[in-house]
């Protein structure tokens, strides 16, 4: 298992590959390739780790998929086996990191920063929300945390993680 990534400012973490995890890195890179009718392309994508038991979070995944026409985002439930190595590389607990996580360009983003970076990749007008990064992170994260604390009460909780439909299976990590 790789050591935790180096902590950067604003809650970001840079993922640094090590020689002993080359096989894991190659396997992960292989799974994150984009695929279309012509075949595999070596184009990196970002991975969204979400609470698979949360109705709000699962609804957000559907919202993102509908507004990500280039299929740049892949998904995995925080509770899934696919998320464990990514969480470990980000230095986050596998049990439950308590927020959405975006792994993008070798860095890990959490909470409001992850949500705004995801919005930047969506169709117009959602990228306009990225300007909210100008709001100090403690304020943004306070709003994010308030919603996160109340999400089960407001939107409910599933008994088990969502299972992607066959037409969306390629968007989820195995």
C-alpha cells in the first residue's frame, strides 16, 4: 500500500507514486481510461468518490452524469473496494472520510472544493459555480458540512450502495 500523499494547502493532496506500487498504479490507470466505440484512449479522467448510501449523493451522481457529455468523470462509492486504494493514496480513512472526494490530476480534493471542481467540468451554466472558490474555504466548507450533516434526514438513506445500470457501468470503477 502506498504511503499517504503529501498534504498541500487548501485540503489538497498530491499523489506520489512509489516503485512498490507500480503494478497497482498501472492497474488503476488501465481502469481509468476512456472507452468509446473506437476503443481505449490513454486520456486521464477524474474520479468522484461519493457516499453510495446517501440518496442526495446518488442523485448528485445522476445529475453529474447527465451534464458530463465528454464522460470525463468516473465514479465509485466511498464504501466500495474500488475506492479503498484511492482513499489510502489520499491519506483518508477507508471507513468513511465524511465527504465527497475528487481525485483529479494527481491531487485529492474534498468537500466544497471537490464539488466546485466537479461543477467546472459540467455543461453550462454549472462551470460558473467555480467562481465560488473565491469564497474562503472555511465558509464554503461550513455550508458543505451543514448539508452533509443533514443529508440523511432530508433525503433519506439507502440500505445498500447503488448499483449502476448496464448503460452506465463503464462510468463506475469496477
